[in-house]
């Protein structure tokens, strides 16, 4: 193209952006224009989040063959998407924190200098939306106008991302109107990296083998290229609400955490409590958030299943919101027997990705029902029978569903300024050492518990079986800055909160006995642990002090009705000083990678723990 016509084309793109714009904010107009001039889309849509818009985009995608409409009687308003088989999960090795200083990303993140990364990315984004529609998706994380809420915009060339963003966030005009000139907001750009030349036919799931998920914490930007899947493409979630928000929180005095949020009500006294809990990915956060107690006297209501933002309120207590508006849950293992609330939630208006299609136009995945269908179309679009010897649904297949469909949704999800937190739980998936529940001896000791969350490796493919995989605060892939500075921020927050700080507990549903079987039934019976936790918060129970924290004293844990649990209790709560001391040595090694950044308070906690274990 000659330079005169290139200029004309740029002017035409700019006109296309501005003519359709639904805002007059010059900062937004300038940024969107710049991105459009760079990516060169064929069309521009400013999203309003309306039902009409949803209907139009879903119809277009069904027409184009990139969504399958499910049976309206069985699963109204719902669709199935099948991704490219090479684009099925977050790509951690292609995820970068681009802070000016490498030390600010820390040893647990991939780092690249911002200018260098931009120089690498801009040629890729140049023309990356050619032949496609560019959608401008304004969204609010939290109720618009709330004390903990933040706003952002995602520019994307993926209509699938737009639909998911409408479920996962409060998306639309109110969010756009909330972004006023000079205010703080997060700019995110997403392209599947598959421009279409004139006349070229599209594929059902465009993407690129080359992928980049990049974060610029100093300028509050995310640039994501090459993937259409989950956290790579729905930039409000892991990219903004955890990686970028963790950095915002550090400088502004709040916290962005990989935590579920639930409300627990004592049905006898009517008093309610709020608990947040951090667990590594795929360890049942959604199940705990939707728990159905097996003991009387408690009601659990859901506020969030993945992310919580925590900020001190005017009363000095830590207040929490779930910044999201939907669930992007892992389908396999979610079923009538394990999580009936989730099954009810996805009655309709749900996008399923990479699950199997039944002959009557509904969906199925491993663990959905005990009975296995005789025939399916699997996640790859191939014929499937139980004899096929392969999975019908991809192990990371998902459901995206509005949180407001949850039968156990707490009113608190709507709370403009969040709810006061009573307790914070940290949990790993530990076959050994870690007891069912332990309360930290102090906030500082609780931060140590969070910093040392780990799980034993389970499959040989992931490394040596039994080796500890550390996932501090369940934030390993999600902390947008140096992990050791993040621990320092937690310590500072505890000091600021003082007496108003929530109590901290470590839990482990996954301990195994000598025979290799799980010692604790889990699921609804985890309500028994929540019961003990709240009674500790209320000072009703004494507990018993041990080297690793406060455990339930004899008879404090309500075990009535669990069969044959008495003979397992010793193993479930055993603290073997020798293996704990061996674990302390591993913690030394783990801490060592952070050099002098490691807060002295955590080094002190480790040496105090050793002293208590050796006493
Ligand atoms: C998620 C994750 O998808 O943690 O929530 O990976
Ligand atoms: Mn998660």
C-alpha cells in the first residue's frame, strides 16, 4: 500500500471507531483508536452488554459454525464451543510480567522489559484483526461505584471472549460511563492472532501457535496474543483481577487474592460470618463455595469461587468482594453427587467449552452423572462410546455461567462495599504431614502458612511423585510482582488491621492413611471444619496448642454421623516432628530463591517452628 493510501486507511479506521463510539471520554477514544489503527479490524463494535447484543453475537457464531446451540428444552439459552486442540488451557510458560525492573517480577514469574516486549508484540498486533470485528468490552470488577470496585476495558477480536466476558463481569454501558477522564482503569487488548485475508474462510476456533500473555503493571495494561481460551482471553480474570490487581493493591493498600468467598450463617443464633479461602487451581474451590452442610445448624451461601479482593473498611475490618459476576468452572468432576448446586446453577444460559455433546443436544463430561451415555460426540467433534478408551470431555473443559443463577447465592454478592471477613483459610492437597485443620498462632504465623502452601506431586509426568510443589497463597501463577514482596505486603496489612484482622487457618481435606486412602470424607462434611473454625473465632472453643498451630481439642470437632471416623482421627491429626523438620529444610530451600527479599518475619517464623518441633 502506498503511504497516501495507508494514511487514508488509518483515517478510515479512526472514523469507524469514533462514529460508533458510545463514550466521549477522550482518553478512551484515543486508546481505542490507537489499538484499531494498529490491529486494522474490518469492523468495530462498542459492546453495551445487552440481551440483544448477546442474541446477535450467539446467532452469528452459530451461523458461522463456531458455537453449537444446545437443545432448548434441556439447556435453554446455552451453547457448546470446541476449541482448537492446541488451545485448551492457560499457558504459564508464555505468561510474562513486564515490569521495568526484573527484581519486581521476582524468581517465580517470566520477566521481560516493557520496551523490549512491546517491540516484540507490536509487529504481531500490526494487522492482527484484519478481516475480523474488533469488540470494545467495558467491564466493572465489583458493583459499579463500589468502594473496592475497579474498571477496565478489553478490546478483543474474539466474539467467544465477548460472550464469556458478559457472563464473567458486569459488562456494558454503566462500566463505560464509570470511566471518567483522569480516573484509574485497566487497558487490556486481546487478539487471537489469526487475521483473515480477503476471501479467506474462517475456522471455528481461530488462534495462533505463538502465544503471549503479557502484563505491564506500571501502566496497568494487558496484551494477550494467540489464544482464545479461558484466562488467556478473558482478561478480566487472572490477568487483571489477580496479576495487575495484586500490584495495584500493593501500592494502594489492598489485596487481590485467588480465593473463594462464602457466607456461613448459624441458623440457631442467626449470626452470619464470612470466610475466604485460597486453594491451588483445581482443588475444589467451587465445591467449597457451594457446600451443603452435613451437620445441622449451619447454612452456607456462595459469594465467589475464584477471586476475592480485600480492602480495609472504615471500621478497620477487612472487607471482601468477589469482583466477578460468573463462574468459569472446570466441568469434569462436577456432578450431581459432588456439587448439586453447581449442576442447578447451569440449568441454562451457559457456555460450555470442550465438553461432549449428547445425542439429544445436551452436554456431558466425566463425573457429571454416574451413568455413562452409550454414545456421544467428544470434545474434538468425534464419535465416542464408552469403549473408545479416551476421555469424552477435555480435563480442562469448562462451564461459564452467571453467578446470579446460583440457588445458594448470598445477598452479600450485591453488597456495594463488600462484607467483613472473619476467617481466611489456606489449603493445599497434602497426602502427608498437614492435619485436617490448624489455626495459626498469629497473623504473622498465618502468613507463613500461606507462603508455604504446597501439594505433593501426583503424576510422574509432573516430576518426582511425592515431591512438594509449592504454591504460596495459591498465587504462584497469578502474583503480578515479586512473591517475597507480596508476603511483605501481607505482613504489613496484618499490622494495619491489628485486632480487626480475620483469623487464619490451614486446612487439608486430602490427607491419606497408611493404606493410601483418604482419611476425611470431604465435600459436605467440610462443614464440620467450618463449624470448629467459627467457634474458634467466637472464642467458644479452647483448641489445643501444638508445634504447628492450634488444633481441635478432644470432642471439639463435630463428628456425629460419620462412620468409622474415630479410628482415623489419630492419623488425620498426627504431627510427626521428624517429617515436619524435613519439610522445614525444604522451606529453607524454597525461601532461598528470594534472596534478601524474603521478609525477616518469615525467616523468624521458620526458626520458631523448628524450635517448637524440637522442643
Ligand atoms: C482457574 C485456575 O481457572 O485457577 O480458576 O486455573
Ligand atoms: Mn482459579
